[in-house]
C-alpha cells in the first residue's frame, strides 16, 4: 500500500510530534524533512562545502546524528532552505520516501504544495507566533541552553518571514489541506484531530 500523509506548518506548531504519533499509530514510516536541511546546514559548517554540494552529500545516516536540534543548526537550516538549488537537490530523496510501500508521513514546509501535491492526506499544523516561541523557549531551557524569550520570539518571526517569503517553495497551506491550529490545544486533542483526518483518508482510499 502506498499512502502519503503530508504535514506542513511553521516551527514549534506541533507538527513533528503529531507526525511521529501518526506514523506510530498507523504503522507508517516517518520523515522529518526539516532534518534534511539541518543536516545540510551542519555539513556546510563542518566541511566548507557549498550548500548545494552539502545537500547532494546528505545521507540517511546524517539524519540520525546528534546535535541537529540546536538553535545554531536551526538557523543554518533556515538559511540554506531558501536556496533553490538546495531544495531541488533534496526533492528526489523526499519523493522516493513518500511513495514507499507501507505508507509514509512527511512533515516540513512544502510537502503538500511541492514535494507531494498528490498526497492522500494533507494537514497544515499551525499556532500563534507567541505560543510557538514559548514552546521553543521552554524546550531550550529544559535542555540546559541559555535563552531569552524575546530573542526566541524574534527568531520565530524572522524564520516565519524567511519560510513564507522565499521565492522557491514558500511555506503555505495547500488548498486542500486540513488546518489544525494548536494554539489552544493540548497534544492529545491535536493528535485526535489529525488521527480522524487520516482515518477518513484511509477509508476513502479503501485501505
């Protein structure tokens, strides 16, 4: 069975948590496509490769390395993601993953609009910038990293502007995506909403 769930949305909206939970619930493979850009940014930092060369050199093993969740790597990821050649270099990796047998969940910024426009289910998971900044701030502090809320909020707003304003594959909800705003939802409520959409999609596909 080939069944693709495409999940898009801004940073810290909850799409990663929802994506992993959906994959576990339905027995699908999961790909956090943001890790591709984080791995690319890190490879640029460590090797001095050009962003395009770094993207072409990314392997599945690179996605499992420690340290991809730090703020500095996230900043690099956001920067390299604005480069059309980088995005192009990573498209085949994502599309091949999406159509693997057994079903797949991919989360990112342009999955439902560019990578998998034919996905059987599309979700756009979002939340207010302030709520997302608070979540990111709490994560950073919990992991022992120094952070100031105003700085985190500023970075969230700047990243949103980059993601939505880039010329190539800007972040936006697909016309047929189901919107889930997690601003006032706990994870159980948000996940229940997502599960219902995927279950309906599976039923519609006769799976």
